[in-house]
């Protein structure tokens, strides 16, 4: 049976989505090709037709996950009807995102795996994370241009670290406490008119 170009693209997209979920849930070491292929509804042979190795699928999943978050940020910043920073922290520290490891943001979900990954996947990660930071910085229009990018790095680190801590604790009430505290802290920090180091 011959597959059309659209079908091949859809299969590749399904495999990539399944890989992203698998690596978030099980880590790079815990996620096997057979399991990733099964999650995508294809055979292992079909998996290898689209990705030559698990490492290649991981690189693609990292790149796609970071690009997806950047796209979300671009849309949020461009929406004139909502404060994008409030929308961001409400999404990021909301119960659904905190609980949804498999489909959550790639920054907290995959950073730990990238640390232990290959040089190439770290290059992919750096490119993706820099795009995210540039997008966040573009929305911090209340700041002087020289302050936007440093503030954006700090905001992203606070978002990712806060979610990882909320996910790691055993007690749901403690997770809620962390998420609430981080939501308010990120908003105060991001919206402050001057860098905190310059405040009197």
C-alpha cells in the first residue's frame, strides 16, 4: 500500500508527538523505541523510517516542544484582549499544567534530560531556549531595551523551576502553595519597572 505525502507527514507528526510525551514521562533512558512506536500507533520499523535513532527522535522532540512554547508566547503577546503575562502564569502554574507532565511545556519537562544528552541535542535546546527568551523579552515593553533580555532569562528560569518543584513534591497542597507563590512572584518580578538589583 502506498502512502500519500500527507499521510507520511501525519505519521511523522504522530511519532514526534508520542516521542515528546514519552520522553517527558519516562526520560530519555526510560523511553524505548518500541514503546514510543506503540504510543504513536505504528510499528518500530515505521518509527525508524521517520527517525534513524532514538537520539534523533529526542532531538526532534526537544526542538518541536520548545518551538511550540515559543508559538504560544507569540500568540499570547499579540493578543490585545489579555495581559499576556497574567495569561502565561495562569497557564504555567495552573493545576492542569502542573499535573500534565506528558503534554506540558518542554522547558521543565525536558531540560533535565537535555543536561544528560548529546552535544547535538544541547545545541538544539540552546537554539530553542534562546528563541523563547527573545519572545518573552519582546513582550517586556515597559522595560528599557537593555533590561528586557536579562529579565526574560530570569522569568523563564522561575517558570520552569517553580513548576518542577510543584511537580516533585508529594503533597498536593504543598504543590498548590508553591504554584501560588511562584505565580505571584513571577508577576511582580516581570512587571517591576526596574531591575531589582537597581531598586533602592
